[in-house]
């Protein structure tokens, strides 16, 4: 008897999950054609699907076609044959008896032994040109990268069930946005050398395709002429995450100790800058100060001018050991700056050093400690509210912390704090339970980027970030288009950031091969499409199916060897011909912006304060905290290992170029002498995809400037020798 449960059971054995409409249609066909055996019906469908539909899954339309082809037409033929036999005196044959044996067929992928057993019971597997396995090739794919023939997508894989084409409905009559320039940075002279500033028509609305006219440099790269011994590439593998690293082994005690060390190191750098700033005004002018003004900067200057042993005169005069212990308990010295513990009670201005933490994730709009006065405007209040911020002491052994009152901050006029930030605060703490902040110090003296004086040729670079394919297919159409561009206009460097196979995408569960084999196929396709004159750098991502689920993430590995292929960890800083490039695939900029608390203390009606650029502010946090990921604790989807981050995630110097792919709007900014780039995603899903292309030229400086640049006393503008464009895919 045919029932809904029996039909579903037979389809389930074949790995097919039919919808309710499909099951109802199957029941209707069985009733109309007097079919009582569900096995017979499902096997008949499989025979029709393999022979006519290339193994497609059942739909209502396909079932209607099968009924018309298999049952209605055959019933008419058998009726005509039986009538002829009746007129000749023979007994008519029943259509059911006539076709019963021929319909008992199997289309499952079985081994030879099982097939022999099935043949003993009359089960005959029909011969078909295509495979009868459930493993299906993606056929809805564009042409290959090289454009030859109709061989389908170069990234075609084998799946357990057919994958439909992309759900994106593009109007064929609409003009293509591919090649449109979204953002431009740098010298126009540099861009014109490579025809990256096309002329426009119709009032400048539609740019002429950039690939129509090739400059001499483009022709040389396309033919390989003018190439020398290659590009100089260096990376200290011992300083970055590798396969030998053990992760998630650190205990809570180890984490506390590591975070304490980071506070000490970053606090030293902040205190050093505060001490230097206190000395600078004194060297220019020395006005007489009133005795009733407890100026904090004057205290810093005196502490810096006087050697530390001399500054400890009271301790040297007093011989009591208890007094020395009490002094050590209450304060410590950082680069000549006297720093107290965060819970030290004082009605006078003191300095405390520690790490910002959040007591609760609940939002508070108005509170006595978090509200601003009438002359202050809170421009941005994130869930990390001012009333819920606290500071953890620099002494990791005591685990002291104190709540912060940030309503009376005077300097700077615009301040921003986020969880995990190391800060030096000035203020008062009358009872030792609430620190009223007057001034915030969170910046160090940055080591600016080195001028690439060893660069002796012009480099072109293409930067592209995942995702490379749509959510509902594995066709990698946008990546194929990018490879076409790189094949026609070969860059010197191609940087690709993962994940190439996102573990959060359910479609990869249908891939009928191991993830290592699938990733090997992707890399092989990329390298076969890129010429030997392009150096390819692939940066790992913790969400990739073939990577370790930890941040920092070790580099990928493949079995094949490619001379111009380099796998990089996440994060890392590598050197190309003297140009330092920092890169991380975690969206740290977005995480910082979403987690920070920013307030502007300005008079109503005055000009907007400086520091309102959230992108520059987020990169400033990275540089001044000297870390690729200073946020702590991280979001739940970031598997941060504190020990590995402390060892491999440091950012001791500002690089020449910083690449941080983000879900935020695409941008190219110059921040602290560094060109910061968000190239966007190759397949933007809900928005247009994009990638970045870069030109790096040797800076034009004379010999004297070159000698001075070695000591960082002169820094030419990056825009004079770096140009960048973000282009839609």
C-alpha cells in the first residue's frame, strides 16, 4: 500500500528529502495509475531521473513529466496491443504484469557482490551514459578561467546532491558594475602610469573599461618582459604562528600573568611619552608656578629630571623595613612616573595604570557616574557604557580593580575606551572605591614606518578577501572573474585572504571529497590561472575548513609545491622589497568600533572635535596598544588564544601598509604614516563585491634624506609613492 510514510522512506534510502508537495504528487500519481508498491514507483522515478534529467531531485514539474512519459503513453500502447491480441483470439496481457519485471530496477551505487544478489531477483540496472551514483557534478557553472570551451566552472566539485544555481537574479539588460572604481588614494601621477585613471563619458558617469589601453608597464607584465630575478620576500617564521604551536593549553593563571605583562609593557611606553611631554614645555619656557597649583605635569617633570635613587630620599633616610614595604605596596615607578594602585585612596591628583574592563553587559542610559554636564555632548554610547567601566590594576598578583567615574574628564576633549585597553589615568579616589578621572593617557610614541629605500622597481599588487562565492552555490564565480582579470593584467603580487571554504556554510557538507582534497583543488585552480611571474600570498583564517580553529591561525598547507605560492599565518607582517605589510583576516576594526565607548566633551555649538573618525580611531588603538587584537574579552566567534596572541600577535612597529578586510564600508586611509586598506569582499553577498589594486613605487629622496630616513627623522608622505584603488567585481 502506498502511503506518505512509505514514499518518504524509499526516498530517504536514496538520500533524498522530498517536500510535502512532492510527496502529495507521488501519492496522486500512484492512485491514478493503480500503483500499490512504493518501491516500484520510486525506482521508476530514479530510472526516469537518471535517463532524462541527469539525476535531478524530484519536483512537481518533473513528476508531471514522468507521469505523462512513463505511464500515460505506455498505457495507451498496451491498450492498443491488447485489443489487437483480443481480436486474434489471444488473451490480453495486463499492463501491470507486462511491465512489472522491467520496472524493478535499482539505481544505488552498490558494489559488485550486492549487484549480483540483486540480479538474482530480477533487478536490472539500466546502462546510462552518466553515473548512476548520487554524487552529482555542479553543471550550472560559467566557463573556465581561460574561457575555452564549455567545460564549466574551474572550481567544479562533486557533491552528494545537485546544487542549484545562485539565487541572485541579475537583470541581463542592466549595465554591469564590474570594473567601477569605488575608492582612490595616492598620487594621480602614479595611477596614470598604469592607466588606472580612465577618461569618462556622459558627464563622468560611466568609466571607460580600464583594460582597453595598456601602458608599457602593463605590456611588459603581460609578456613577462622586464622581469628580473623576482620579488624579494622575507618573513620571520619563528615570530609567527606555525604548526609547532600548541593552543588552548594555557590556564587561567597563565592568562592573568600574560595580561599583566602586557599592561606592564604597554604602560611603560605610555608613561615614557607622558614623561617626555612633561619635559618639552620646560625646555622652551620656565614660568614661575604658584605653590597652590598641584600641576600633574610638573610632578612628572621633576620625577624625570631627578634620578630614581635620589627621588627615593624618604625611603633612604628611613631605615624601617615596614615603611619600605608600605611604599612598595602603594606605588611603583614606570619610566620616572609615579603610579599608584587603582584602589589607593587619595583626595589629591594621582596616576593609576591598568586595563579597562566592563562589569556588566547591560546598557545604562543615565547614571550619576556616567552622565555628562550641560556643556558636554555624548556623541556615541555603545553597550560598554561609562557607568559600567572599571580598571584592573597593573599588579596581576593582587587582581585589584576599581570602578571609573568618567563624567569629569577634561583632557582629551574626545576620548575613547574599550575592554582590554591599557591606560594611564589621572584623577582622585577619595574612598578607594570610585576613581574620578580627570585625564586619560592611552597613546605611546609610535615607531613610524620605515621608508622602503631598498625598493628599486615599481610593484603592482591585487588584494582580494573572502568570501569568494555566494551563500547558496559553490561556483566561485566572482573569484573566477578576478582570476580572469589577473590573467589579462598580471600583477607582481596577488594577496588572497581566507576563508576559502567557510565552515559556517552548510553547502560544504554536500562536498563528496575530503576538505583537504577540495582545498587542494581550489589552490591548484588559482595557481594554474596565475602566471609564474605573479607571487601569490594566501593568508589563513580560523573559520576555514582546513585551518586550525584558533586565533592566531597557522598557515595553510597543501601537498603540491608551487614556486610562487606562499602561505602566511594570521596575523603577520611580511616584507616585500623593503615594504612592510601587516595583515589580519579577523574583523578587528569592526569589533573595536562595536565595543568602544566614545564621548566628546565640547561646548554646544562649537566645531566638531577631532578624533571623530571611527576608522582612524580603531587603527590608532591597534598601533598604540601594539597588538593585532587588543580587545579583551573577544566576541564568541573569535577563538582567541592569549598566549599565542602575546607571542605572535604583536605589532611593535607601524607597517607601511595595513590590510584589514572588514564588513564595514570599503576605505583606504593614511593613518600614522601607514596606508590602511579595507578591500571589501570579493562576493559581497548583499552588496557589490570588490577588491583592491595597489601601486608601490620607490620614494624619491636624495642621499641626505635617505640617511635621515634610517633614523626615522624624516617621513615622506605614503601618498607620494603608494597609490591604491578599490574596484567592484
